[in-house]
C-alpha cells in the first residue's frame, strides 16, 4: 500500500507519475476537497498501473490524499 498526501498554501495542480509502481494493476483511492463545498471531501476510485499518472488539483488551503493498493486477484 502506498499513501501520499499534501496540503498547499496556494492553489495548484500537480501531475503525479506512477512509474514507481511495480508491474501489476492497482487501485487508487483519491481523497480531495469538494470544489463546491470546502467542508466536504470527495472520494474517487480508479484503476492505475505504472504507466498511469494522476493529477491533483488543490485550491488554496486545501489538500489531497491518495491511497494506492494492489488490485485483488481473487476468483470468487
């Protein structure tokens, strides 16, 4: 599991390459401030690989947290 988070003083957008991930499929869970209401958090889940990149868009005084975990390979 990989967890990365940041808080910024000024609004910014950060491109995060995921080339550090191994040769597998992962799930990224992205926690970010709701752009419509700063008191709320949005949670987005998406599949990623080492070829993927994520863009974190943060307003002034907000932040972002990303948790990356291996995708389950169970065959239930």
